[in-house]
C-alpha cells in the first residue's frame, strides 16, 4: 500500500495546484456601482452604441450611460476619474499608458472623398490620385488643378475642404501625406456632416471623412452624395489590379484589413479605463466586446481586430 500511496502523491499535488490556478484565473470581482459610464470619441460612438444594445440582450441587468463628447474630453474624464471607460480615437499622449488600461477594440479608416459631379470623374476612377498630387492640394504647395492632374487643360481649380475641429481623420491623412496637422490647408468645416455637405454641393470639391460616414449602413452601399477617391499607391498613373478595390464596401474593408489600403490611413480605436477594470460587469462587457462584439464590427463600417491580437488581452482581463 505504501508504494501506491507514494505514486499517488504527485497526482494529488498536481490536482491541488491546478485547483489553485483555476481559483486565481476566475478572480472574484465586486459588482459595478450603478450604470457603466462610457464617454469620448464620436468616431467610436456608433459602434459602441451597437455593442451596448446587443450586450444588454444577454445581460439585461447591466446598465450604461453612453455619451459622445469627443476623444480629447473623454481622455480628460478618464484621467480625472469621471467616467468608467473612455472611447479614444487618437494617439494617446506619452506616459499615460503607465496608469491607464488601454484596449484596442476596432480600427477605422480615413478616406479622401470627391463629388460624384466632378467633371473628371471618369479619369479619376481609372487612374486614381498620386500621393504627391494629393499632398500638394492639402498643403497648398504648388497645387495642380483637376485638369493638370488628369491630363487636360490647366483649368478647374480643386476646392479643398479640411476639418476645423480636432479630428483623428485629419491626423491620419496628414501622416499619410507626410505633413503636420497644422500644415493642412483648405476651407475649414466643422465636423463630418458639414464636410459631407460641402463635398456634395461642390463639383470641384475634395475632402475626407471617416469611412463610416461614406457608407449607408442600411443598404450596405456607398452614399450617393460622395465618391471615395481611389489612390494610385505606386504613382504609375493608373489603378493597378491590386489597387482597385473601390467597387464595394466589402472589397474596401477587406483591403483595409489586409493592409492593401494604406495602413497609415487606418487607426486604432480604444476603450480605456483608469487602471485595470475591477468590477464584474465592466470585465464582462470588455470580454464580450473582444469576442462576440467583434462579429458586429464589419457591418458597422469598421475593421475588426486580427485574431492573434485578442487572446493576450482576454488573458490580461481575466487574471
């Protein structure tokens, strides 16, 4: 009997250790005191709104207070402890990640847009626009006219529109064009809706917006009042097969996810907490966003995370 007992001891030790690890992984958390307050970026607000609605179908006891107040204000509120989660759509200031808990939850692309009434539309859709020409327009540095860019008479000056408000879309477009945000020049408009209105009403307009504002979520088609400007990425004067993915929303989203659409024109969107999330409902919601919630991302015009990005963040939340 003694030899048998000796053989069982390592097994008993292993089982005890496994039980301790399980208890450690399933940490006991307190309930959240009141509704989960989420504030911040307009760019992430529509997707977060969908997430909250769907999450509450299986978690009806969890209440939310969701407000779009801008990425910068959301960051200020999370640092000050005035909100539970901040929706952030721009680069975080250096140093804040030492005390903030930052979770990428989706990506969003910026797209340059023009009017469907542009007199050079046929040539534009065939050739795309070179980065050098686009940079010249948005920096007002020796800008070419529409006619000069697309091989016709030097007429029809491009009317450039830029955002006057603080915008992540402006930041990423400036980076793509090798410009500082302060170097972006054009007629200022306040917000996405005003930008759309300006482009719609001006046949010679060129502007930009977040991808979600260029599509109709109900029909899953591009909006009629604007056209996404194709980019001639290798600047050879034509849209090659690998560059030509502007015929449908699905093709564009696939190109964004694969990196065929310039990665610098897409940015991470974050949910941020002040310190590690420490209530049961908050952790449940964030885990759901990283799992079931990712299935809803493409249909809302955003880009889902890559599968390899998710497990480390789930592990960190659970432990």
